[in-house]
C-alpha cells in the first residue's frame, strides 16, 4: 500500500508541484544550437533549482547549460552503500504547443468521454483511447485541448522532487547519498550531451521518464536525425518552361522513395522506421526533417546508409547537388551496457513489487536521457512516470500513477 496515500499532505504536494511545473513554458527547439535550446527553459530550471534548495538538498547547482543537480545526504553513520541517482527532463516536445498550458483535474473519473474544451468541443474519448478505462475511480489531469500537458517529463520531475522532500522529512528511512538531476533538451535528443557524469557522482541512476505504471526499460532504439535539403530553381512562372525546378515537387517525390510500410504508423515491437517530422518547402528549396530508428544495430546502420543511397539516386536523376543529407547520431540502444549489471534492473523490479506493481519489462519504442548516459558510464534504465498519450493535446496522467512512481523511488532508496 502506498506510503504517500496515508497522508493527504504528500498527495497535495505532488499534485501542486506538477501543476506548477506544467504551467511553465519550456518547449525545446531542434533548430537551435544553444544549450538549453530555448531561453524559456531557464524559467523552469531556476524554479526547480530554487525548490531543491528550499526543501533542504545539499550542493544544489544549476550550470551554464541548464543542468540541475542536487543531493539528499546520506543519513548512515558508516555509509557503505553506493550513491545512486534519479533523473528527469524539464523540456517539453516541440511536436505540439507547450505554451499557456491550462491543466484540468477530473476527480473520480467514471470512464466516460471527457470534453476538454467546451468552446471547441475537443474530447478525450474513452472509445478512441481505451487505456482510459484503466483509470476509473482515479484523479486524471488533462489538457484543455489546445496544448500538450507536459507530463513528459514534468511528472518525473515532480515525482523525484517530492520523493527527495519525503526522504529529508523522514530520516528514519536509512539511505546512502542520493543524487537528483534535471536536464534540458531531452525531447530533441540532446538531453545528456553536456551532462557531467563525474560531478553527478552516482554509481548508477534511473530516469523517471516512462509511461504507464509498471514500465521498466533498459532497451531502446538506436536513433539518428536526418535533414534532407533539396535545391530548386525559381523563375517567373510565365517564363518557366524548361527552366524552373520546383523544390517542393521534388521533395514530394523524395518522400515517396522511402518505404511507406516503414513508418511509426505501420510498425510496432522491434520494427524500425523512417519518420518524417517536418517539411518546409518553396520553389527554391525544400527541407525534410526525419528521424531514423531501429533496435537492431546492423539494421540501424543499414537504414542510415539507405537514406544516403536514396539521396545519391536522386542526384543521379536530377543532377549532382540537387539534394544533400546530414545525418546526426542521437542515442544508442543501452541494452548492452547492462551486461553483468542486472542487479540495477532487479532492484527496480523489487521496488515496484513492494508497491503492489507488476513490473512490465519491455523495449522502448523511443529513447531517454538514460540511453546516452549509459554509454557515458552511468548505467541508467528507465522507470514509468505515469503519463499517457505524450506529445499532443490528448495527453493525460493519473495522480495515482504519479504517487506510485514516487513510492517506487522511495522503495529503491530504502533497499
């Protein structure tokens, strides 16, 4: 039974903290070269850093790149336990608006459709999203239909901070030093790029960045981003015969060169894909932004090569220099980093069972900061944070799921 639910104070702290976080605009931007990628991320970074100081963490820092670290000090006389950590990201996805988030609270959800916006009629439908039925009787937090919610990953942020506050307030729970970290730009694949693993000082850590209750993940996609640029030739349409090269039309042709059955909407499980994220085009130039994903390393490398081959074929047809592609690595499958270290996974699974949760160990069709951190010397599997339908206006989270995630953190620390 939940340690948090015994005391309404902690439930209220968790809820209010989460609501405060999601109202702070912190969307990241893949086009930016700065860290954080958007100035607005500093607003929530400063807010969380100050909060950590207020609740009593030691050595709290906010560095020049927006990374926050703090520590719950050990309360053991002879500390022979390894320092472990918990990490989440505070940016939200640029896939949908994260500005002016207006969260709504639905207590004792009855399983029906939720009209999130009376003006537009925007509805979170229990027939379209059958997972809603799993939350009957619980307290749901949703959007108003105009923005995403930001449970990815502000739910994780709220859970980590609340667990840290709980541990400081309950010194009878004996533990070693606990590191907590919060990162910018995870949603654009750069969340761990400037994370100081040595400074963090943990032997291993957990990202609180999964979805439904019970998720425990230590295998994920290999990931890259690809930008294809296509160059056209703009002339007056009245005199275009034999001269104009319309980059927008060429872009449409290039899109058709990639397999239609290898997209996110047509694949599942361990299947990889090419995903067209964004397209901008006029007559002179078109830009296609893709992400490339595959769990299998050989297939992943083949996908990157395939993209380059298609660009080469395009140039053979239309002339050298018509198209170009830049492919950048984002993260790798962290599975191999846990060979000989399965006690890290076992500890989290045990903590879930103690909270009355059956662990759901599966591969992520995505990635977290933990994937990169695992390759940087900080083994870092991923634990559920509770949110559902990420990156869009249908996003929601149950308060009870966030309570369970907070309890799992505390159970890990106790163990």
